[in-house]
C-alpha cells in the first residue's frame, strides 16, 4: 500500500523489522532530527505479524506505518533463480536470510519516492552484512538518497538502546534472549554464543522450525513435487502458488529436522562468520530440482550452469542483485529450464531427505535405446572399443614421452 505525504515536512522512511535496533531508530530519529518518521515493513515471508508491527511502530512515535506484501515478488525476482541455479553458499547454505534485503531496500526507496522524501534509514549495526546490502541497493536505485544508520553511525549498543527507550517510557520489543533469530520465506537463521567460534553446535533447545524433531522421531513419509520449466507448481498432486507451496513444504519437512545446518564462510566485510540455519523447504526444493535437472539437461548445460549459480548467489549475498550481470545470469538460467518439467518422489525420514525417483516427458535417460551397464543402444561393441582406445590416447602418449 502507499499513502500521501504526512504533515510536518519531508519524512524519514525507516525500514522497520520491529526488533530492538529498528524500534530504537523510530524514536531516536524523531527526537534527534525533529522530522516525521514513516516506518515501512516489507513482508517477504516467515510469518510476520504485520498488525503487531504496525501497533509497535505507532507506539514508538511513527507518523504512520506502511506494510508492503512482497512475498510473491521475492519469489519471482530472487528465489526462483536460486532454485534454477541450485544455489548454495559454501556448498551448504541456501541463503536463507539476507537474500530479501535488496528487494526490501527497493520497496523502501519506492515508498520514499511516493512520499517525496530524500531520506531513508535502517537499523543495521557496523558488525553485520545487512548494512552493506541495504546501502548498496539504496544508492544504486537512487544515487542522491540520504541514507541514515543511527545504530551503526553513533555506536549505540543494545543495553544503551534499551535504557534510552525505558527512560522515555517507550515500549521495548520482546527479546534479549540468548539467540538472535531471523525468519524468512526461504528459512531461518540462528546466532548465539556457539556461533561466535567454530567449535560447537547450538543446543537442541535453540532450534525453531525443526524443534523437537528428534525427541519423538516421526515415521517416514513420502511426498511428490512437480516442476514446470524449473518452477515448483504442485505438492502431492495439488497445484499451489509458489509461496504457498514453500510454506506448506516447510511445515511438512521441518518436523523431520530436514534442512538443519551451520554455515561457516566469508562475510561481506571480509571476515569469517558462522550461523546456524533451518531451511526445510529450500533444502527439499533444491535437492529435488537438482535431480530433475540431471535427468533433463545435457552434461554441458549442467557444467555451464553450476559456476553461474555460484556467482549469482554471491551477488545476492553481497547486496549486488541490481548488478546488470545478475540479469544476464537470470536470462541463461531461465533459458536452461525449458525442459526441466517433471515429478520428483521424496522420502522424509528424521534428519534425512532421500530422492527416490524422478520422471519427465523430457527424460534423456528414456530417450536412449541403450541400457547403461547392460546393453548397447545407438552404438556397437566396436564403437565402444574404439572410444576406449581413443580416450586412453593422451595417457599413452604421456607415458611414452616420460621415458
């Protein structure tokens, strides 16, 4: 939704999550700069209570609150291509949280333009990736935009923020627990004292989506996924819109503990970072899609796609989704999905996802007359012998030349 400019001058548009940092920013910006603050929550999934966020923002002094439903836009502009590219960071992490920041920045910038404002703000600290993601996107979209980051730029620590709000009788958001939890459509990340070094896992009690998965293990269950041109379109024979399918798949796979992991890798700042994650739907979709591609794409297509999927993931992770090269990669990935249509049979067991089988009208396995390991098809025994001899030629010459 959009709205006309508020009274009292050009507002500051604040990207609002409802956590301590952005809650503090509402009141601090209003008091310190004397300008109206309009909070903007861009809902990209994860069960956000948008009504509660609006109430909190207004109680903190926001002139008004805007909610933008961007879940489908998030899938269409980002997640779809992460599926097409089978994209994981560090061969493990499916970019659960952070992939949406560029889209959120774009939506905030659009609201600022609608309200005639040249100032936006975010609640990122100096220690994380989100500050870079937000600011790269905002400055790319509107180079003249003034971007404020009060918590980072004025070195506000969490305890000081809480005290500042309490001194003014303003609501302090719930939190302060031992673990920092971020939920999104593509998964959940969890940070705590164990993720500050590399030695231990978080305790069982800290998991959110997969909580209790191994306390009373469930019986195995079978499910099917249908893809059309690389896009997931049906779950267990029922056609669903992508967002609904992802949400339902998380509800099915989460109780089995599928999609748990701890990612250790490079932050945008250049240091190492570690985070626990739960991505039941992402894990299931990426595994299923990968196997369907193996059936329907040529070996060369797979080789070409793989490094581009990694590059695309880096662009998304680093807030560079607006880079023109990302559009080029998306074009190739989209083209590659022309025949990625079919069904994937899955078996869920506690802590395990197993792909039992794949089928497609474009199966390259079914297209051959041969049977691997059993019978020749479009070739003869003599052809096979000749191929084996030619494949050995380079090694033979190397051996002869070595003396």
